[in-house]
C-alpha cells in the first residue's frame, strides 16, 4: 500500500513541477494578449477620434471658407446694387430731360431690382402722368409697358405672400358705383378675421378703385373686435408688400388690383407682418408680444 501511495505522490509532484511553469507561461501569455488587445483597441479608438477631429477641422475650414466667399459675394452684390441704384435714381433728377423711353427703362430696372424695399408708386404715377400729357406718338405703348411691369411685380409679391398667408378674390363691375362685396373670412396663424369690402367707385378711365375695408377679428366670439379703414385707392401701382394695412398680432392685409378689363379683379390677402417690406419696422408692442409667446 505504502509503495502505491508514494508512486501516486510522485506523479502529482512531477505534474506540479511541469504544470507550474506552464501555468505561469499561460498567465504571462494571457496578460500579454490582453495588453496587446487592449492596446490595439485603444489605438483603434484613438485613430477614430483623430480622424473625427480631422474631419471636424476640415468641415470647419470648409464652413469658414464658404462663409468668407458668401460674405465677399454679398459685399460685391451690395456694392453693385448700390451703384446701380444711385445711377438709376440720379437719372430721374438730371437737369437735362431724358426721353420717355429712357425713363420707362430706368423705372423698369428700378422696379425689378428694388421692388421689395422701395415704395415706387410715386415714380410710376408721376411717369404715367408725364407720358399721358406728352405729345409722344407711342405714349399708349409706354403706359402699357408701365402697367405690365407693375402687374409682374404685383404678381411676384402676391405669389410670395400667398405661401405664408391666406387670400380671396372678388370681381367688381366696370363703372360700378357704391357697392358692398361679399364678405370673406381668412385664418392666418390661428387668428380668424372677416373682411367686408365697401366699394365707392370703380373708375375704368384711371383703372383705380376707391374703397374701404371693415375687419372683424375673432368674429362671433367674446374677443370680437371691429375696425374700418379710411377710404383708400387701389390701382396697378399699389404693391402688397409695400402698400398694406397693419393689423393686430403683427399681421397685415393688402388689396391687390389684378386686372381691370371690363371688370376689376381684386385680391384681398392677409399675411404675417415679417413679410412686409424692409422699410416697415414692427411696433414695440408687437415685438414684446412675440417674445412673450416664444417664452410660453
């Protein structure tokens, strides 16, 4: 029995002698492998972060370059528009008289390039009157050119405002005398208003309409408010972004003359005040109301 026990013990001793170095070697290999894998992962993560930082820097450089290019482009365009504006405006105040054709051309250039920020109605009306009272053989054609430009500018502004506002159309018979048109309701940004157009006269000769508008805000509710404008005239030279009436809650409305041929075709449009011309600044109360609404 004793010999068998000694033999078993010898085997375990030998195994212990053999396995101890192997275990140490495996442990060392495991630690080395873990360190290598960890180092590789850290290196991979570091490379990803470096690439991300490089991409961010490249994007920042591209953004900066784009901003600088756009800024220089805007400066160049502003300088060009400034020179163009000065040149055209100066032509209307020259001591020597330009031909009516040249004046119409200058007004066309002015209207197409600056109609959103300038009230051009006085120039249109003055030039129309000057041509009508002249001895020009082609004065009818020149007046038609003026009206064509005015219609195009009105249409451009109308299309823009219709994207952000609401509108309705009405027809007025030629030579109509005092008449009340059918009322129309418009809801812009949750504010409903009813508009009642009172026509005093539709003059086919001057192609102008004399009217006033009664506006009922929040009709048939406890908040109902009513206001009536003073009588005003609408013609081809009244552009909606410029010639409009201020309403509460920073909104505007305008009456647009679309055409006057047999009958007058008009559009009443309500739109946010932010789309009015650049020259028209908001009231202090409107700004405070906007800030109050944005906080709530």
